[in-house]
């Protein structure tokens, strides 16, 4: 124990003597929580749209106004024909084209049925998908408005039969995230990313640095056990990780008013279980690399796998089966899910116990592998 | 006492042989030098003896403890100083020393007498970070750290490489004093002139000991006739000498050329030969061989 305490003291001494690390520990979470949530958002706003209005009627004017009044669209132009609009899209001056046929008003009044054409630039897939959804909402909205109004113009007997026809409106309720705010969805994910880097990556790089500097040779000829050596590397970063976690929880409350409905203790407990598993992964990386370059490359590789196959940006359930298998052994996936449950769903520790159990099993396996692959001699 | 028998070590799945059957022993309180060029296998040998590397086969016993089986015990009784400076550059001189003392469950005060001589020279800078020390001071700190737990055997891998001549001499004086305290010292070097500071030396080449004796014994075993040649245009002269049939070997040695010649060749004859090739002001003198001459002769055999 005395040796361990002494080794940890040395690690802290080196950590705070490093000109970069202490600053990064403060700067990094601040950056991640203050900047990224605003930038990394799937909410698509300010889609530029061209409306080609062949009808030039009151109804088509209403549709155009509705589109330009929406917060999602910016009316770029109303060109006379489709080709001009298409040219605009090709020159990246507009993202979407709404084409209203010349018979729009006549069709609406006579046959109560009309069509509009929508073309959308789908180079950015999300923008394409969401843009056409938004337009559909607006058109549906208008059509139910018109339906109500036009019913008034019908002869009384027809009106009566019309009244009996079912009219279905979909009114979505966004549960757990009522304002459909992507920031609320992303912040728990960013917290997981912070923990991964501070508690998984930094200690791994630190160990490889000892290898590269040759200092590990001097340690290896001392009676220090490998357990103590590794623990002394991990414990300072665990401490830093938890401190950063507390800072993050506080910052997200102060800035975004986001507080874990499931309890802050539950968040910290799940963070600890996660830290144990991800630091195991870090040690494995350090055991298999001799130089910082190798280690950095491995780290990049694993970070991408952890994040992209971890459900932070895209839901795991929509991934192909093989990717879901990877996600099933991905600690990142479990903590992202847990944090979102605790933060947004108001789940309790009992609700997330399945995730924590999975994390625990991953921790045991990874750490077992880490100890097994750590060699004190070549 | 160090006893090494038939050590073999290869890298890259047997493609590169670092050690090809090394056998030797070092008596208690002896300074044993392993001398050879870079890549001869010195570091591999020392890493095995320090229990940092596993040999492919063979046995090494340090004061009765096998380096493979009893490696924990071996680590208690040896002090190892790697060829590269391997202390914490971001810790101060004093912090490094305290660190290694504590890891061995001792303190600077307890073994101060051992390192006093050496440590006193760097003590004025004890608050300075190790990374900011000069090469010579780094070596002194590294030696202090290797000595702080009172080892019975010191393993020094090229301790004087990259150190200025004055510091090198000081370093060997320090080793002499440690020897007086009964510490067995195994030291490697690529500098042949340091051989005479050892009690016994072994010449290593391509993972094999090509000779092992006292420095004087090695020199005495030199059988040929050795001359030194001086003059202008040394590099051209070296080629010219190599063309002469009675010159067996010739190599540059500082600002002179050392040549081993066949019996019966007269200095005058050689002078005339060189004069014909327009080398003027040539001085030729018979000399006593050094360890380096012996190494070159053994290498050429």
C-alpha cells in the first residue's frame, strides 16, 4: 500500500508538472459541453427553398407563405420555371424545390385533390430526409386547413356527409424531450466521450510514454508489482474523470438546465462502472504498443469504433446485425444508453441495472485480458 | 558472483541472433568489462542479466539466484543502469533518487555513504529537473539511483557513451571506489581505451566472446609485429599500405595508422615503398599493441 501511495503521488506530481495536461483537463470538458452540443445537432434549420408557382392563385400563395414562415425554410427565390430552380440547386444556391402545378387551385376546389412536386438535394442525407418531411408536414397542415374552409362552401346535404367522414390529425407528443432539443440528447453522449478519453486513453498513453522513455525498464528492475504499477497509473485518471464528471453535471445544469431525472448518484455510479471497463481497454492498448505512434493509431481506431458503433449519433437498433453485435460488447454503447435513460427518461438505478451488469462483465473481461497481456519482461 | 552458461538469444523469430552461446563468470568484487562494437549483443546480454529479457536457452545466476526463476530476488540485489538515460526527466534530481529509494523500501539517508562521492557532485543541483542536467551529471544521477538500494551487483550498460572525456575518467574513478566496497561490477563499453580500467575483459563480436582475459593477458596474447605510421595524406596512405604484400592489417588509429606486418619487413623498406608513392615525411615506429589492436586482429582472423 505504501508503494502504491508513493507511486500515485509521483503520477500526480508529473501530471501537474506537465504544461499541457492540467489545462486540457479543464479546457476539454468546457469545450465539449459549451461548443459541441450547439454544433453537433441533427436539427436541420435554414433549408434554402425555391418555390416554382405555376398556379399563382390564392391557395398557392398561402402555401408559399406558409413555407417561408416556417423556421425550417428560407425562401430563396420564386423562379418562373422548374429548370431555373434546378439550375439554382446545381449551383448550390438552393437546397429544395417546391413545384406547384398550374391547376392547383382548380383541383383543390373541384376534385378536392391536388399534387405538388418536391425536389430535394440529398447530398446531405439527413437534410434531404428531414427537409422533405418538413415540407410534407406543411402541405398536410395546409390541406387540413383548406378542408375545413372548403366544407363551408358545400351545399348543406353534402356538407353533412362530409362531416361524417373521419378526419385524422396526427399530433405528436415528444416524450422525455418535449422540445425535441438535440442538445439534451447529445450532452449525455458527450459526457461518455469525456470519460472515455480521460480514463481510457490518457492512462494508456502515459504507460506507453514510460516505455518510449525507457523509464519502465528502471521500474521493472525494482520490486514494484505490476498490479501496483498499473493501479498507480489508473487511479489519478479515475479521480480526474470523476471530477470532470461532476463539473460536467454542474455545467449542463447551469447552462442547459439539464439535470438527471434519475438521480445524480445513479449517474456517478454508472460512470464508475464504465471507467473500470474503459481503463481496461486502455491498458490493453498500451500493452500491445511500444511507441506513442502505435498507441495513438490504436487509440484513434478504437475511439471511432466506440463512438460510431456506440449509439451516440445513430441508434444501434437501426444498424445492421453485425454492427449490433459489436455494439453489444461496446462499453460506450451501454453508458450512453444509461446516461440518456437517467437524464431524459427519468429511469432509476434499478432500470439501468441491466446495462451496469453488462458493463461490469465487460470490465472483468477487459481487465483480465489487460493483466494477462502485461509483461514485465520481453 | 555472476555465472553465465551457454546463453542464446535471437530476435525476429530466430532470424537475428543476438547472443550465440555466451559463457563466462565474474568473481565477487571484480570489475568485468564487456567490450565490443555497437550491435555486438552487449545490451541483450545485460538485459537478460538484469532479468528484463528472457534468454532462449542457457543459464545465468547472479549471486546464486537464477535470472529466470528467481527474478524477484535478482532485482533486489542488482543495480541496473540502461544505456539510455531512463530516469524521470520531469522529476527533480532529489525526487528521482527518493523515488527509487522508496520503491526499494529504503531511504537516501540509509545508504548515503554509498552514493556520497557521486551524489555530492550533483547535490547543488538537486532541485533541478533531471531532463535539464548535462550528460555527465545525468550519468552520475543514474548511477546514484542504481546504487541507492545497496546492490551487490552493478550492471552498467555503456555508462560512458556520449559523455565527455573528463566525465568518463571521473566515472571510472567512481567505479574503482565502488569496487573497493565489494560491489561486483559488470560494465560494457564501445571505447577500447576504457578496457585497462577493468580487472578482466571480454571482447564480444556478433554475439560471441572472441577473447576473455585480463587486459594485460589480452595484450600479451597478441603475437604479431605492430608498427605505427604517421605522415601526410593519411587516408591515401592507408590504401597504399593495404596494397603492400607484407602488411597484414592496417587501420586508422586516431591520427596514426597501425599496421601489423610480416616477419622480416624492415622499416626502411616500407619507407622507400611509400616514398615511391609520393608520401613524404613518413615516420614509422614499432609499438606495443593496445586492446583495440587485439580486437582488430581477432576480428580479422
